[in-house]
């Protein structure tokens, strides 16, 4: 069994299935790959290492869903790091200091992350280097990023959706779903963004050309 830390964030990331394996993040800051057929552990790596004197300081939950793309697993931890690991054997490609419970998205040559201050980052997919950071939405309780039609989209606690330019992070459009706030991660299909508000309102939006 796995030891559960005395204090952890509310919530758990969903496991991801890809290529006969299950990838999952845990409250102790670790990312694991298991064989789908029988649950055998294939590899395990630390996304974050607990540090500090208090249990609050030592929280390192991997609450965001991992993302698997082109044989690489991307993950991020609260009070820890974002990083990329080989999906087959767990070899690290890069790891950098970044704290998030909301999550990340991968598209093209970039990884997009909503950090624990609700700032949105674009990182180079191959190296983890910072490409841009959008601070204008800080402390708005942002969702994890979604990618739609060449834009990064996030929802906030006041029910707004914000479209950001993927090249430089500029906010190019926004629309309000409902004042109750966005209740769940955004879904995207064929460039259309689907958002669910806390009052049950479901909206579908496409950015005008």
C-alpha cells in the first residue's frame, strides 16, 4: 500500500490510460506507470519532494491529470514541479519549479499550465523553458488550460471564459457563461469550447474568425 500524507489537497487527478499502461499521480508527489493488464508497477518518479517543517509546507499532491502525448508523460504537482518523462521507462526529459493543482495541456510545441496563483504559463515542450506567462487573471480560480483553434482557453470562478493567444499569451476575447462560476474542466471538440457552470448552465462557444 501507499502511505497517505497527513494533509493533502481536496481532490484527485484521474488516471490516464495509454499504450497498455495506466499513468497516475499521487498525494505523495509521485507519478507512476502501471501495466494495464495486471496493475504491475512499471516505474515511479518524484514530481515533487516534500519539504518544510509543517504538514502544510510539505503538501506536494499531484492532483492534476497527467497528459500523455507522443510517448511522453507530462505532470505537475502542487508546491512542486512540472516535468516530462518517457512513457516507457520513466526517463526524465526535464523538470522545473512550478506549482499547480489545476493542471496542464499539451499542444504542438508547447505545454500550457495554470499555476496555483491562476497565472497561465506556456513552456517549451522539449525543454520546459518559459515562453510566456499571463498574470492578468491571477487569483481568479482558473481551470486547467484547454486548446481550441489556436488559442488557450481558461474558465474562472466568476463564470468567464478567456481566450489567450498561443504565441504571446495576450487575452483576445472573453465571454461569461454564468456568474455562479465554472464548475469543471473545459472540453473542446472541433474548435468548440464546452463549459459547465456551477448552476448547471452548459454553454458551447467558438471564437469568431
